[in-house]
C-alpha cells in the first residue's frame, strides 16, 4: 500500500536467467541457446581447465598469501576473458571433461591442503561476542 513503484535491477543480464547472457554483446540468453560456440575438447583442456583449477584452488584455500590472492584474481579475469570469446557458458560447464575435472579437483589431496574436518563447523558456532 505504501509502495508507489518498484524498480527491478538485473543481477546477471537482460532476462534474469543465467550468467550466460550479457557476455555476448548484450544478447538475450534465448538468442544464445542456438549458438554452438567454438569450445572444442582440446580448447577446454588447454584453456579452461587451468582456469578451473585455479578457481577451485582459491576456493579451497583457508589462509591466503599475497600470491594466492593474485592467482585467484587472475583466474576470475581469465574466466571472463575465456567466455567473452564466443564460448557458450552452459555447453562448457556441462561438458563431460569439465564435470570430471570439477569432481577430481574438489577431492584432490594434492591441490591445496583442505581444512581439517574438525575446523569445518567453527564458523557455525557463533560466540556471545559475535
């Protein structure tokens, strides 16, 4: 009753669906569904998987050094650059090679020493001061 107008601000792009739209010269996501892109298996292996590895490493890191921050930031910039060159977001992320790499990176013991299980829930137990 007290609201006179409502302004919707899109988070990702023009039709509020996925991060795909807006990356290709402000085309709607529905326009991009039929664009195959030029991501081949070799391209994904050579160019996307190193970016994915850096992103997962950054997500698994508990205590960041200056170089960790730079590497993770560089990975985010590289992710944007990779998809701005006519690669289809959904096709790359749902490809078999990326799914397998994603699973393997998250369970890998070699990538980054993961937080031990006894430290997992410390953020879930707030103190009186918090």
